[in-house]
C-alpha cells in the first residue's frame, strides 16, 4: 500500500513542479503583454502553489468526522459560491464567460471549488444509502448537481458544466443505480449540451471546427486555436525544440499557459515530454483509486474515486482539445495549467486522498517509517 501513496505524492509533485516550469515558459508572451515582465504570470502560479501546500496538509489532517460535517452541507457550499457569480459588483467576465469573482487583487473561480464540495457531498450521500437504492436518493443526487449546473450555465461556462455533469454521471455509476437511470440521465445531458451548442453561433463554430480546423473560412476563425495547437504538437518531434523555444506561444496560440499548455509541452519537450505528462496523470489516477479502495470507510472510497474521476475527466477533455480530438471548451489540465483557483481546489482533493492513507493506522506507521531505518 505504501507504494501507491508514493506514486500518488510523486505524480502530484511531478505535475505541479513541472507545470510551474511550463507555465513560466508558456506564459512568457502573455506575461510581457499584460504585465511588462516575463515572470508576470508565473509568480502568481508559484504563489498559488505555496498557498496550496499548507492547505493540502491541513486537509490531510482533518478527521473523518470533520469531513462528514463539511460533506453534509457540501452541495449548499457549492451553490452559495456559484451564486456569488450573479452579484455584478464582484463578478468578472473572461472571454464572454462570467465565471470569476473578484476580491480586490484576487480572483476566484467558484466552479473549481464547487467540483470538490459536490464530490464530497455526493460521496457522503452515496455512503449513507443501503444496498437497495431508492428514488429519493437519485432525485437528491441529481437535483443537487442540477442546481449547481444551472448556476454555472448562467455564467455561460459550458466547459465547467460539461466537467461537472460528467462527474455526476461517474458518481451515479459507482453508486450502483440502475443502468437505465444512468442511460436516462446521460441522454438528457447529451440533449442539453447539443441544445446549448446549437443555440449559440460561436459554440456551433467551435464544435464543427474540430472536423477540419485548417479548412477555408474556419482556419482564421474558430479553427485558429485547434489548428495552431496541432502545429505546436507536430513541430516538437521526439525531443522538442527546447524549453522556452516555442514559436506558437508568441501570439499564434491564445491561452497557451492555460487551456493549451499541453501543446507547448509537446512543442518544447517533444513526444517524450508529452508522454511523460500523460503517464504521470495516469499514475495519479490509478494511485488515487487504489488508495481509496483500500479505505475502510465507505464515504472515503466514494469521494476518493470521485476525485479520481474528476481528474480523469478534466484531463481527457483538455488533452482531447489540445490534440484536435474534441472541440475547444476552455478546460484546463489539472496541476499543470495556470490557475490559482484550480490549484487550491486540487489541494483540497490531494489532502483528502492523503488523509485516507493517514487515517489507516497500519499505513500511517508504514509511511512514517524512514527508509534508512528500514534498511538498517
């Protein structure tokens, strides 16, 4: 069991620190334009990491009873935070999406934190149910997510809505609800997303651009981002053009340090760097699931697997967008992309899963045993 914990911590450290290096490189052009300094954005990412480390440690030390108290009201915490987006005096729009709230010099994206508390609440809810699931349980679970999704969509943040909706489906599946219910909810979700896409011209263009981003009439419009993302990945080869040597980040690829940081990794570090990131994410997801399944507490199992699903879903969507497989929906790569809100929310998730290990007396003793003493 100790090896899964080491895999978990090692992959988080690799992705976070490697991500900081790549944020510095990928954000250099945008940082100069916005702040006049090449490190104008990367220092904010470094600050977010420094804040996240003690937060993750604090979360790992919380007792199970404390987590259950938070879990009972998790859906209301999420709804309250997302409701703040409707207050015009503190809300902030980015690229047409109202998904930020501002407190002086600090910005927070409530949907990132809401993901964690929704998973926490759902895990608690699922763990309380008997083997036979009843209708009220399903209605409560879907209803809580529906209210949160509605608030996210009021801010026109389709990317976050897709991630939250997909997390809901994953939690419904692991809860043991009938397949026909999962199929019904999935069908409703597909119809809803299709309607939202077709209802807005810019969304239609983005979704159809994935078919051929280089086509005439598409390349210089909705196809610009996916086309230049593919160019970046293709130009990296096996070993890349070298750290800091990206050409696409200099005005050709908007959001190079957020949505398309994987493309810059592929361009600068080549296939080796890109594959390393994908493997690290896979190891993190696998280790998270193994640690969660070994928990003696049912809520911890469900929450841990929910967190692993969140990381997997968001990573797949981001990587799919970067490689031209999926339409661009504005989803970041966990631990790697620039974003303080994402880092803080993921710190809670990391702390929770680490706490699963710390709450196991045998594993805690094994983890705390130093390697030199073992060899002695």
